[in-house]
């Protein structure tokens, strides 16, 4: 029997009760201009028909797995990247979107000899609502180009927010997975940032200064307590990151970060309330 060629990229989708969005997410991966990938989908014992929807796609690059019991985000994310075959890995949550040239442009950065020593390629992202409507066209906390680990972490702490992006934004070498402790939900809000920092301990960040993906927000994934939770958990993350001497975080960085984190958290909470109220209004408007 002929062996199956090793793909250059593994796209892993950990999903749980994503029936409303998973078809759009899978389709966005299959429509990539860069075709050399495998798509691994790990259903975390969903109680809706997410698994059936995913199984309806007929594409040889897709492998679908269903956990016999619910592992939770941390367990399922780690399982999703536990058996990858690609040289590079991208984790995409079950409601987010890749724009068509995402893999092509991110792989090109890694394959350029000038970028030797880069361990994470990220891009800007678009924020969308449950219907796919664009809320923010381009989130831009950091300019494009190559950035050193210390520069990235200190800026992230000073700004009090995620300047790298959610899992959908990043692409990283598969060989680094075994060198990390994986995705950790010790501080749930920053499960992605904790992993990004582990990856950056081995090299630099390269940011593509255009949105190549979309991160979705909805009333299913946000709560009215997001501001309070975000503030405390990002503070915990900052203290954790500052404790590592390699990151060269100063007391001034932490002081500025605490102020900006409070502002960012308040902004997020206000944004959620506006989003939630507009959603309720749309749901209760009479049909004309």
C-alpha cells in the first residue's frame, strides 16, 4: 500500500457544540489557495449535531474524531495537536474563519530563508458577529514584520491585551509542540497567550500586517461578566509572564499594564453590552 504523502500544514479544529458555525469554518479551510494541508477535526462529545455536519464533508484531507467523553477546551485543544503530520500547525476554533490566502501567506514567511529563527507567524484579524457581519475590519495592536520575544511580551503586558491574536491567527512549527507544556487553562482567558509565549521562547514573531482570518464573537461565547473575568485573569497572566527573567519585564511595565488592562476590560465589557443589547433588539423586532 502506497504511503500517504506528508502534508506541509496541519489545520486542527477542536469543536464543541459548534453546529451553527462549523460548516462555514470547515469550508473556509477547504477554500485555501494553499492546498497542501490535512484537516483534523476533534469533536469534544458535542450534544448537538456538530459531528454529523463535519462528517458530511467529502474531502480526503479531512479526518474526524469524536471524544468518548467531554475533555473541556484544554484537553481537546491538546488532543487536536497531539498527532499532527504537517511541518506547520494552525489551530482554528469551531466558529472562526480563515480567509482564502491565509495558509499561503503564512507558510511563505516560514519558507523564506531570511526568516530563519521565526517560530510564530501571526496576522491581523477581523472581528465578526454570529451572522458573519464585520464588527471590526482590522485589529492592529502591533505593526507588521519581525519582532523579538522580549519586545513582544513587554509590549503585550504594557498594553494589557492580546496583541498577537487568538489561535486562528497563528501558524507555528509542529516540532515545537513537544518542547512546550501544551495549551494550559490554568488561567483560562489567556490559554492562547500562554502557548504563544512558550513558542516565542524558541524564536521570533513575524506579523503579517493584513487580516487573514476572522475571530467570531457571539452571545454563546461571551457573558455579562467578561470584563471582570478578563481583568483578573489577564493580571494573573502578566504576573506569571513577569516571573520569567527571560522576558525582562519591569515593574514599570506591570504598572502601565495594570492601568491599560483595566481600560481594555472596561471597553470589552461595554462592547459586549452593546453587542448583547443589539442582538436582543434584532431578535425581538417584528417581522415586516
